[in-house]
C-alpha cells in the first residue's frame, strides 16, 4: 500500500492569497491587488473542488467495481486509489479480496475432490432437497435407474425411482430425520438384491435440509450365501447316507451276526464300499475347495497332449476292461498345450471315468483334440462316449456341484456329484471353459478348452 499526501484546500487558498499580496506589494502594484486576490483564490478553490470531485468519483467507481467483483474474487489493485479518505477503505477491501480469493480457491478444490469421489463411486447415490425433489444423482445411480441427471434433477423422487418402497422411505426421512436401512429386490431381469442406507442431510445449525440414499448391490453376496447354504445342505446329505449305512451294518453285526461268515462278508463288503464312497467324497470336496480358492498354484508348461491322455487311459484300463469298453485316442502327435500336468490329468480322469461308468457294456470311449474355431490359440479336448445320452434339460446344470441326472444310479456307481464341477474349475483356471453336447440315445461329448503351446525347446 502506497500512501499519498495532499495539501488541504484551506491551506492552499491561504497560501495563494498571501503569495498574491506579497507579490503585489513587492511589485508596487498597490492595494488594488486586494481585489485580484479573492478572484485568484476563488478560481483556485473551484479548481481544487473540481479535482477532488473527479478524484472521489474515480475512487468510488473503482470501489464499486471491486465490491461487485468481490464474490468472484476478481478484484483490481486498489493501492493507488486517489483520495486520502478512501485509501484505508481501499486497503481493507484489497486485503478482503485476497482472503476471499484464497477461500474461493480452497472451496473450488474441495468441490472438485468431492465431485471426483461422488462420480467415481460404484454405489448408487441419490440426494433429495427439503421439498422431496432430486438434488443430486451420481453416474452409478443414473445407470441403475436408467435415467440422466439432466432429466431428473428437480423432479419428485416418486417420478424418478421405480421402487416405491425406496421412494417412500426417502420421503419419510425428510419428516422423521432418523437414519434407516432396507433391503429389497429390483424389477430388473434378472432380479438384483439391493441394500439401501438412508440418512437425513443436516445444515450447520442441525436443521434438516434433505435426505441421501446410498444403494449397495448385494446380489453376488446373496448368491454366494445361497450357494453356501445349498453346499452345506448337499454335503450334509451326501455324508449322512454313507455314514448311516456304515453305522447300520455295524450295529447289525454287533447285534449277533458275527457268527454268520457269509453275512459278515456281505456286510463288510458294503461297509468297505461306503467307506470308499465317503473317502472319495471328502477327496473331491478338498479338490474342489482348492480349485475354487485358487490355493494350488498352477505349474504351467508345454505338454504333449497325447502323452498326458495316454497316462490317464492306462490308469482306467482295468475299469474299462471290466465293462468291455474300448478306449481310443484321436489326438495328433504334434498337439501341445500349456497346462499344469497334474490338473490336466485330473480333468481327463474325471471325464473318462464318467464316460466309462455311465456307458453301456461293450461301448466305446475316445478322446479328440482340435484347434478351437473361435480362438486358434485354444485346443479343444473332447471326451466322447456311446452311452445313453443326456436330456437337453440337464445340460446347463451338469457342471454344478452335486448335480446328478440320475441320483440313484450315480450313487450306485460311486459318483460324488463333484467331478464335473472340478473339471470346470480346472478349465477356467487355465483360461478356458467346459461344456457338453448330448442327445438321448446318441451318446455324449464333454469338452474343455486349454491354451495351445509350441513344442518345448530341446537344449
């Protein structure tokens, strides 16, 4: 701030009169100079007054401009404002402008941060004003309600939200001011489970100025909970059957059948079979759990597919021979895949085991391998059989846990209902998928896709 000093008009007039008088006497003009002095003083005074009026007008215009621009923080420099009476006021306004500008900058930065958070939230957020009309809505809410902010802001919440339960709850918040939560299903296809947290919006004085709702999509959580409940129920059922059978036959033996050798042998054979079934079930449960949790790291390397498949066929040859089923590999020798050898063999073992068990005596089983038509970097491995086939209504459910087409026959053959679920997880962990093609009376084709690989280099 630069201070300016001005001579007061009264002092200027006195000096002018005294100067004129002394000059007139010194020049010998006589006392008629007294008649000229008032005229000079009058002219000078008028000039001083005019100049001050102009200066004050300029200063007032600058101050008016500054005050008008004060809310935007765009204020011109006021340190050179003319007029000593206005210098302090100009200085105070200039200091205020700096504070206002800093405050506006801080507010703008805070608003940008809040806007970034608001627009990037994955949860849907909708805010109402005190009249129950939409004040704000974020992009997630726009996608969920299938609206745009430009079309819904300012409209009644009942017009915007298609879920009356949520709309009514938000309006009640405006009246009660009590936070609440609710869970409901959407009308989308498929339905979604939504959890809403509702709370009032309060001013700095604690007065209600609106309401806000945050919607969380809990569809996946509810689906997992349902899967867990079904899994527990299925496991309990599957475990109960062999345990009950084992316990029943043991109690029969203990009650007095130990003396009958044939009966003991028959009962112990059944107990052994049920124990094997129980062991297989526990083993498959552990395998499936590891696959779903990705606990077992993949040891991927280039594998010759025909070699891996031949190793599995050798293991199952006694089972196939007992049912007079022939097995064949139709895999080109130059087919290589990038896979974990143990997991690939487990998937082939499960598929081939099913193909043999559910085939008719004297049937055929073979394994094919071709390049995927959809992705040349994937090899499609297909296990085919000449069994009874599967109705189309079952095909989409075959890879679900514990799903069986014929439960009685599956249990009789020692199936746990988890083999195909394990196959699907193995394929997905390798970046592929699993599917089935089948018709009643025309056999089945179970396929998995595995990434192709070049032959390993020989050092």
